[in-house]
C-alpha cells in the first residue's frame, strides 16, 4: 500500500521561502522603526518621517520599492539553482531599499537580513567555493556602498556597517559549519558501512567454509562407500549415491544464498538473518529523513519467496531508492512488486530528470557500479534487467526474477 511520509516544516519550505519570509519581516520592521520606535505612543509628534510611511511615499520611492520586490522574488526563485546570481539580486534589492524608500545613511542590519539568511543556506548546501563567491558579493555590496558615499562626501554609519559585516561573516560560518557537519556524518556512515560489510563478508566466509567442508566430507565418504560395495551390495551403493545427490542439492542452494549475501552485504547485518521484502517498511522509513517519499504497490498474490529471490528483490529496491535520493533531484518514487505464478517483477520509477546515473535502457549495459551490481545480481538468478531514463522524464528500473521450484 502507498506510504506517504509527512515532511517537517523545514523540509516543506525551500530556502527561497525562508529568505522571502525574512525580507517581509525585516522590511515591515524597517517601516515601523522609521515611523516610530517600539514603546512610543502613536501621534504626529512622534512620527520620524512621513516619507517612509508605506502610504505616503513619493512615486519614485514606490517604484524603487516594487523593483526591490521584483529583485527579491527573482533571487528567491534562483537561490537553489544559481546561488551566486541569486545572492547578487538580493544584495541589489537591499541596496535599492536603502537608497530608495528608506533613504538612510547606512544599511540597517535588518535590511541585509534576507541576504544573510540566503548566504547561510548557500554555505550549508552548496560547495565551499560557491559559498565563498556568494559571501564576496555580499561583502562587496556593503563595502561598495560605503565607498560610494565616502567618495561623494556623504555621511556613513561606520559602526552599523561594522555590525553588518560581522553578520555576513557569521552567516557564512554557521552555514559552512552545517555543511562540514553533514560531510563528517556522511564520512562516518561510510566508515561504519565498510566495517559492517567487512564483518559480514568474514561471517559468510566462515559459514561457507563450514558448509562446504562438511558437504565435501559427506560426499567423499559416501562416494568411497559406494565404490567399495557397488558390485556386491548395489542397494547400499544406490543409497550412498542418493545421499550424495541430496547433499549436493542442499549445498548448491546454500551457495546461492551465501553468494547473494556476499554480493552486497548490508551494513549492520553481521550475525543476523538476510534482509528481504519484509524489511520494505523499514527501508521506506529510513528514506523519509532524506526527504523522499516512496510509494509501495503490491500486485498479485503475495507469498513467501526463496531466500535468494527475497534478498535480491530487496537489494534492487534498496539500491534504486538510494539512487533516487542521491541523483534524481526528485522527492518521490514508486515501487511496484508484481507476483506472477512463475516469477516476481520489480519496477522502480521516479520523476526526476533521469541524469547523473549510468543508463542502458533495454540492455542493462550501464557502466555505473550500482546499475552493474543490480544487473549482475539479477543475472545470477537467470532473470531479466533493464534500467534507463523514461521518455516522459525520470528514471525506470525493471527486473524479473524467476521463482525456482523447491530444491
């Protein structure tokens, strides 16, 4: 059944939305303090300037205000795609407000607050070089404003501008610290995963050794016994050959399960049973924190599967959903599990741009490790695998896994 995670407020509102909200609050505050300071009584004797009142501005000041709003909207819309250009638009909006409706001698900190909010998001989400360029633009806006006023012989509120420069630096430091924190957490998760995979491979190697050594020992003993009595006691020889056959089948089934687990050992599974479709709900829950909704659809008569098929189906879904989180740029994907009498079909579809992943639609000839690994896993079970972009957009992974007869 479809699973729809409930995103948090921070996930629902994009960075541009928070920047626009900061602009609305800071601009409203700027109008209020220009009319009266908080705590003062209303009255004409307390009005500081009727020119900055939103209903008494001159036409040119109203025009400057609307241009500043347009620059802000463009900057908020482009913040995620073109952070440097968006920062320049936001800086231009702040400077236009300072020299237009507010006509103050210095850039008030609240007027530059949207720039600092955007800069914090850029430093947290983007590359360090991009955030430094954006910070340089924000600093250049303040320093350029100071330089122009000094060149024209006008007064400058240097103490206020010093606070503003510190705000810019603090915004970048906070965002950069968040970026480094995420990078460190990802590095630690990778190390833990590598250690878990190593432990799992060692565990499987020990189990494989014990199982194969035992089976080969049984086969050798029974073969020797059959060789000795094959002419004098045909029935005993027939029983020994039957034991050899049964042992060989059991060992082959065990090897298939072991090789499937060894191919892609899941972190944290050392000493535990193999994963399977019963863990789909847990996988969906884990992906929720990354902001991706996974809708799971079950078709056909759901029934128990052989361990190797169950594990492979789960790993295909896990790898595909991971690719959606890392590369698709979308926040939703659909997983379909179709049970037929002779096979199980797994289809994973997302609505992203379909780039950033190795393709090979129809042939499964992608060169990426993830796609190649999924293709190899399906081929081990004599199934069919395709992966590639969809014509209407997004990416599609399809696998058909035959369900073998019980060994």
